[in-house]
């Protein structure tokens, strides 16, 4: 009986004692210069607005695109802390480091505004983007991973699509007045969002049936409590009728 009690006490203490491998807070680094790399599993944060308009630096031996203001390593995070980050080809990229190119751009970006990129505000794979505004750029959010999560974002007045996504879940998104599609994705789940005013570019107006508020390329999107005007697919895998029947004008 004494041995049994000792064994149970040992097990109980093991369960209550934190593991030596338990995840703690990430190390932090201030992001203060254009071209900065936030290392893997590190939290980068802005200390003020950072304008990288026209930035074209970067070491091609290290990074894939040499005009990205902020590059995030594998599982790194960027906290904008309410400030604005501006400029570059992709203002923030999570798939830019050559040695990490097969890690599918796992990162988290949040809490501020990104603007002024001529390709996209954010380029990533399996990303969590939240509490963010993207405006005045090419594509707002370019997130092509299989498990993308976008929450509490405003994506407006961009020159191409509001979002280009892979398999993604969106919650509390306002996607308005983007010149291309509002949202394009292969498999979409959208909740409690507004997606309107898309397709104002010359291409969209001259190619009816190619631009939608929700462009779900392969499968019917799951939509709950969403305000949108049009849905459909520019892919041959889209609905035979031309629309998915989930928006008010379908």
C-alpha cells in the first residue's frame, strides 16, 4: 500500500509540474528599419509609424524578394501596436527567407494598418491575420495556405483583389470597394462579415462574370450572417449556373 501511494504521489507531482518544454513568451524585437527580418519564433513590434515607400533593399542571398520592408521567420509574429506600416512590394512577407521557403509561411500579423504596397500588404501561407486594416495597396491580403484564419479586419480601397486566399476562415471582416474581387479563395468559410462594392477595375467591367464580391473557385462557400452582392467563380470548377447563390444579387 505504501508503494502504491508513493507511485500515485509521483504521478500527481509530474502532472502538476510544468514541462521543461512548455512554451513560454516569445523573445521580442523592435522593428524600426525597412528591410528588417524578425527571426523565427520571435515577436516583432513597431515603435511608431514606419514608411518604407520606395524601399528596394535586402540581401538576395538571404531573401527571395529584395524589396520587402518586414520579413517574418517561421512562426514569428508582428504586432503593429496601432501604428501604420507602408510601402514595398509586399509590405510584410512570411515566405521570404530562402532557408525557410518550404515552411509554408506560418506567421501572425495584427493590430495596425498596412498600406502602400504595389503587390500586396501581406504575403503568407498558413497565417493568422487579425485586428488589421489593409488599404491603398495592390492585393490587400495574399494568404495562400491551407489553414488561413482572418479575423476583425478592414480591407478596403485596394487596386486589385481585397483578399486572395487558399483554404480560409474569415470572421468579422469588412471588405469593401476593392477594384478586383472582394475575396478569392479555393475553400471559404465566412462569418459575420460585409463584402461589397467589388469589381470596379477596367478589367472587371469589361469581363462580366470574372469578378465577384465572393469568388469561390472550387466549392460553394459557407456563409453565415454575411452581407454581399455577388458570388461566383472565375474557374471552370465553379457552379454550372454561374453563381453560388449566397449573395443578394445572385
